[in-house]
C-alpha cells in the first residue's frame, strides 16, 4: 500500500508540473502575441482632423541645485 501511495504521489506531482508548464507556455505565447500586436498596430486617438491639429504646448522642468548662473545664461540666449 505504501509503495502504491508513493507512486501515485509521484504521478500526481508530475501531472501538476506538466499542467503548470503548459499553462506558463500558453501565457508566454499569449502575452508575446499581444505585445507584438500592440507594437505593430497603429494607434489613432480621435478623428484624423483632431489628430492633425493637435499641437500641445510643452513645459520642461529640470531640477537643479546651485545652477543659477547656468540657468540665467541659458535664458539670456533665448
């Protein structure tokens, strides 16, 4: 009886790992395919006229420590 339980335990553990491997491989293939589709798929947000006319104003903030002279010299060039 003990040998049968031991053998059944090994079979169960083997099947659990096999199912886990199949599920992980399926997940890898699914996420990989979704990532490739997302990379190749053209993203358009809004109507084409809205997309063409969209020109946002941009402000760039750069943290600086003791850079007063450099910032003054840079802003003087503008």
